[in-house]
């Protein structure tokens, strides 16, 4: 059921929305020689048509097509392809399109081997990757290519694909004259993760024991989809996208979204300790002193997850996620340490006031270390008139508590201590 033309491609309508876009011009061109096709990097989830688009382009360009996978190929194989491509161009005038599946699996040094062939112009590269090219591909290679983003197929596109496969007699399952229940096709289109390959494989699995003219049920589809791998790679783009979505949903105080993204990662087999670490970070970054117990909950969740392991710790992670999502929010701790670090960088040579320094030796005492230190417990309300900031930073305010949760109490405490400190200094001056 692989499409033979751009008209058959489903789920990538955004490539053709602009009449001046590359794929719109390719689709409408009578002579592709008028269009200069750059090297392309197709970036998108599995089963979205990366290989298909490469093969369609090659057929329209009438070029020599070479296909390799970065999983089982190396520089030696690439060098042979480039030599043959150069020879073919010189002898026959025939251009070569090289399709590299999972191009991100080539090391940066291996990726460098493409550059000469691309510069010389006898090879056009089409790479396919599920990983973010910004992180996985050389800047030199990216600068010579155009990145084309492919999207996971929508449920509507998957349904069209499945009905096409059921009705197509020459390439699909049309000869079986099978029906599929509406709720069954909706279930499959929503649970295949936008992956056409998973959807078609599940459909084909359901037809293996079917007689001509029978119907496919939701129960049969659910059994078939269980045999398909989850659309999740613990080392890939979804790994970072979903943990980011979990953290930001907690920050947004949305427990429903937070639990959904947590479940996505659990179902994908994510390392639970990786999730727990992010919950610990969120507890301080986005809640902090608005609810100091949030960090206690997150640490407890990490400890319990390590102790129990999966699958039983799913409820522990869920409890912590709910607590954090529903806690009052404040990023004052996050902004305070950022401000403090910036000041520390800008004033890295600012000396610690002498009265705050320890004086364990006579020499240090003679130099004034610890002189005039005022022990707070010797003063009323345990607050001395002491100035703790370096001279150039006196009066600098770093921590500014928010207005939610426990930070309302912190505001009162800070104002209280500051008032006591001012009164203590006033008394000290009077004496």
C-alpha cells in the first residue's frame, strides 16, 4: 500500500498548502528539470512516509536511486556509492539520489563523508530521521540540506488509509471483501500513534483468519494492536517531548494533562527514575517555598520508586504528580538562585566582609578576621545589627517571595526580620 504518487500521500497536507512550496511545485511540475531539488532531511515519527516520499521523488526525477541504512552501513559502503555516482554522472550524465534511513545513527565524522559528494553535485542526499536534526546532524550537513518536517498521521488520515487498503484489489485486501466496524476503525486509528505501518500491520493481522465477507471487530483490533510496539523511544525525541509536557502541565496546575503524559511515558517503558528526577526538579523550580512539602513528596516518590520498582510504582509517581500539579505555584526560588548566580559571576572577586570570616590562627586574628562580629543570640529577638552582604552589594534584594501558599507567610517573616534588623541597627547607632 505504499503510495506511488504524491496524490496518494496521506496525512502530510501541510507540505502542499503553499502553492510555492517545494512539494507543491514538484507535484504540479510537468518537467522536474526546471526545479532544483536540494538535499533533504525528512524528520518525523515512524510510519509517516519518509521512505515513500524519497522513492516518489526519485521516480519523478528519473534518477538512479540508492538506499542504505545507517544501522548496518559505514564509511566504506558510502565511499563506494559516491565513487559509482561520480562515474555514473561522468559516463551517462545520470544523477544519483542517496536515501539514508536513520541518518542520525551515523557519527558526526561519518556524516562528514557526505560533504564532498554534495558539494561536487553528483549526489542528492535524502536522509530520514526520527530524531531532532538540530541535535543529531552536523551543522555542515544541515547547512547543505533542507529539513522537511513530517507529522504523525491524524486519525482521519489513518482511517482513509485503512479503508483504502480494505478496498484495493491489486495492492491491498480488496479481494477478501471484508468489512470493518466503525468503532473498530476508530479505535485502531486512535491507538496506532499516527504510524501508518502499525495500523496496516494490525489490520493485516486481523484478516489472517477471516473468511471472505466477514467483519472485523474492535476486540480483534485491540488484540492486534497489542502486538505493535509503542510509538515511543526512550532515547529519542518523544523521550524529551513527553517529559517536557509532563513538567509544563504540572507548572500549569493541570492534573489531567500531567497524568496523561505520565501514563504515556509509563506505557512506553520509560525509566521511572528518570520521571522521578523530573518531579523533584519541578517541586523546587515551580513550587518551591509556596509549598515546601512538595520537595518532600518528590523525594519520597523517588525513594519509593527505587524501593518498589515497576509496575507497582506507577501509583507512586501518579500521587506525586497530582500533589505537584495541585500545589500552589511559585518560581521565586528558581529566579532567586538565577539572580544570585548572576551576581556571583559579576562580583566573583568581591571580598567576604572581615567580620564574617573565621579566625582559627593568630595571624588571621591580627589581620582582623572575625573582628566586630556580632553574635545574633546575644541581641534582643536574636537579631544583631550585623551587615552580611559585601560592601558593594549592600541593599541588594535577591529572593522575592510570591503571593501564593506558604510564601504569603514568608513575606511576613521577611518583613518582620528586616524590621528587627533595622531597629537593632538604630539601637546600635544610638549607643
